[in-house]
């Protein structure tokens, strides 16, 4: 039995589904940014002679966050 269409897009999704998709896109972008920051910390830790100091961690995270801010974000 075909699914009734609720809007003009032809895919059967209503506007509430679109809002959920935008929220999921934002969550995906945030998760990817967090993974990127963790990766930068792992790279810095593997290159260090010993444990990273708090100052070095802050430096790595600030630099990586600045690079993420300059990268293009998700389009809406």
C-alpha cells in the first residue's frame, strides 16, 4: 500500500522531519568537529616526549578549533 504524501516534495515527509534533519546535521557537524579535536590531541601526544601539559593541550585545541572555524560548515 503506498504511503500518503503530506507535502509537495513528494517524499512523504512533513516539515517536522525537515527540522529533525537540520538538527541531525548540526549534531553530525559537532560530532565531526569533536573527533577532529581529539585527533589533533592524539597527534600532539604521540609527537611529545612525555605527557602533554595543560598549556600544550590548550594550544593544540585553540589552533585546531581555529582551523575548524575557518573550514566551510554544513549548508542548509
